[in-house]
């Protein structure tokens, strides 16, 4: 086979494989965006690199000009982007025709709005009301504090004046039989100076018009702070950890920096295997609870396939984890991205494993007094084979007895678990559970018994006495 045909065959084969791995065929062209263009360029670069490496390994790229891979990558990226951009333009023309012929539902009164303050969110809000089916809201005009904006348009809506002209604009529309129901204020404070807010609100109140923010009108206003959960303990009730954890942060940074260099080749191999087996993205995150109840995102390599296939059918859970994913999880290679969490300060190399909020014990302040760890005492003494209560006892026992020697033992035990699998150490579990009951539950029981005895046996009042001290 001539060299150009050989290169074309290998490059097309690698491109099809990479495009399938990036799942570019699953994207909807009518919603093509800049982020999709970045994914297309990344997929094209991977396709060109893989085909070049394979061909260079086999034939040293003999008979193929060195500029061919670069030209092929540019043509592939440009072609995919042009096709998707043309598809989006085609659908955009269809949507525009639908908007021109669309009428509001006659059974629903059309709500007319004037927008004050022009920013990007206001522009999106205008488009959002235009695309609604059936349409219930129409932004008829906009006002902005910048005089240079007057006379221009945003999202097809004309900017007709300044915010202080809201009263005159409302009267003008009312004179022509157009009733304005609401006035929406931009969330961006720079687009709407604070000095004009009171004047705008007074003019709207005088004419009986509601004046509210765009986020409030679209039900996107910030939520109230959540009530304090059981894992969000106040500072005065924190469990004091040993002083060893204060110096442990520097050790984590030094060891993690070395591990990142050593684990980088392994991480790249794992990432490629996941890309071929599971597809993009190769990393996923979960929100966990860390030290002092702080929520953070813990990262892992993705080993499960999506819960639904390309036809929308649900995939059984036992089929979502492939053999490659099971092998990666068995040797704990899916935990490599958590080294990034250690660098950020959310985690430590060794400590209690971070749990989901729903999996926290009843009183979690002891295990949340330190940074969670990539591995820990509970992981090498049973892992998933112990109950949540036993795992909490093991973690709290480690926090109270943490030292350099114990951390080295946990590190060696983690390597043993990675090669031999999880094993239940019943002696260690029973020892930690008994210690936890004596240390905490026993003290709590004594306090409860003292309180109950005080309630059952109130102090007997003294009998009144005469002046000489004899009882009456």
C-alpha cells in the first residue's frame, strides 16, 4: 500500500475511534456552542497525535510529508466546526420563522414588561421570554443609565431612555393603550446605579406597577441559607485533634508532590484506558464533607459507564462497571486525582475517608475535626466490610492516636490492600469499637444517669424553724 493511502487509512481509523471516545456524535448540532468547538479541537488533536504515533512506530512516516498531520488536524477541526455551525444557523433560521409566526395563547393574558439596566443576563432573559411556548411574557422596551446606549437594541428590544424616564415611558405606553404590568431591574449594579433605584421605585409605585429584579421575576433569586446540619458544628463544640495534625500539612505537600511526579505516567495510562472503555469525561466529582463541615468536591477517575445508553435505555448497574473499571478500582488507581485535593488543602494523604452528607454519623464532629484522607485506618482494617458505626470508631481511634509511625503503617497497609484486596481485621475493629464506647458513650451515659437521678430525687426543702432552732 502506498504511503499516502496508508496514512489516510490509519488516520481515518484513529479519528473514528477518538470521535467515538469523545462522544461527539451524541451532541445536538442545533445547540452547538464554543465549548463544543473546544471539544472538537481536542478530539482532532488526539486523533492526529494517535495516528502519527502509530504510523511513526511502524514506518517512521516514510513517504509522508511532515506537514501532513498538521494540515490534516486543521482540516478535520475546521470541517467539523463548519458542519456544526451550519447546522446551528439552519436551526436558528427555523426558530426565527417560528417566532415571526408565533402568537400568544389567547387563553393567557400576555404580560408586558419594561427592563431597566442592560447586561448579559438581561439579554438572555429577553431571549428566554421570546423562546417560551406558549408565550406569556413580552419585554416591550428597555432603559439604561448610559446615554450612549439609548437608541440601540438588545435582543431585538429598543433602549428608549434613561431609568429616571420610567414614569414618562409608562404614561406614553398607557396613552397608546399598551398596559405595562411589571418593571424588571437588572441584577448588575453597574448597569443600574443605586442612586436611581429609589426614584424608579417611587415612579412605579405612583402608577401601581410592580418593580422587581430579573432573578426574582424568573424565580432565580438566591435561596436562604440552609439550616445548620448535624455535620456543621459550631466552633465552640469542635473536637480538639492532637497537635500532630498541625505539622502534618507540610508532610502532605512534600509527599504529594513526589507522588504526582511518580504517578503521572500511570495516570496517563489509566486516563487513556478509561477514555477507550468508558468515554469522556474521564474524571468525575462528588460533593463530600471535610474538616469542620466544609463541603468540597472530591475527584476520581470515572470507572462507571453512563446510566443510560445512546438510545435512552437504562443500563443495569452490574453492566455499568466494566472489567477495566473493576481492575482500576481494585488497585485504587481511580483515587489518583485526589492528590489534587491534597494540594488544594481539602484532604490529607491519611485520615478518615470523606463521606457523603447522608452517610455521616449522628455526632460527626470528632471525625470532622481533621482533614479527610485519601486512605485511612478504617480502609486497611476492613474498608467496605465494616459497618458505618465500626468505621466511625476506627476513624476516631486514629485521630486520637495519630503519629508518624501509625501513618507509615497505614501507607504500607494501603499497598497491601491494593495488591491483595480488602480483609477484615476483627481484632482491630473490636479494639476500636470498645475504646470508642469507653471513651465517649460511657461518659455520656454517666452524665445522663446523673441528670436523671437529679430529676428523680429533688432536694428536700428544709423545715421552718423557730428562733431557737427547733422545728415547728
